[in-house]
């Protein structure tokens, strides 16, 4: 997985930037895995999945995270309450043409990629 940890001047902090296909993972780490306790929990879950084949699930705000021996899957839920009308308005009166989804975005990557990203993220935050 390709990612970049860079300083965001608008938010005045560091963020992880990823390609579109990994956006949910980058957002989850940037927004929710910021303190030492969460970093340690994620690394422990990844290593447990790697060595003991044991899965772990987290819910951090709008993110549902599943860490298993296959890797990590991050789903970012979307609150469509405010966006649904705006989206339908873009298509005028063709409500049947566009069906809104509340599933949001999802991303997956391997355990080794996740561990490397979290370790690098931890170094940046220190």
C-alpha cells in the first residue's frame, strides 16, 4: 500500500494520505489512532491476527474496523441524512435513477502494510 504522512497546514497536524482505494484506512488512522493506547491496541490486534489467527473488531466513530489473518478491513459509514436530498436534487425528479447508499467507503490491506503504517505513524507523532 502506498501512503504518505504529511503535515496538513489547514488542520495544523499530520495526516496520512493514501490513494483512493485505501482512503478509509488513511482516514481511520489519521482521525482515530492518534494516542499511544489506540496505537498499541491496533498493533497488538494485528500481531495477534498474524501469530494466533485471532480476529479483532473496533468501532471508532464512523469507522468499523476488522483485523484478521487476511488483513484489515476498514468501513467508513456515511450519514446520508443531510446528503440524500442534495444528491437527489442533482438528478432533478429522477428519484428512481439514483439510490443513495449508507454503506460508505471501504478499504482493505494486508497486516504487514498496516503494521508498517502504524509504526511509521507512531514515530511521526512522537
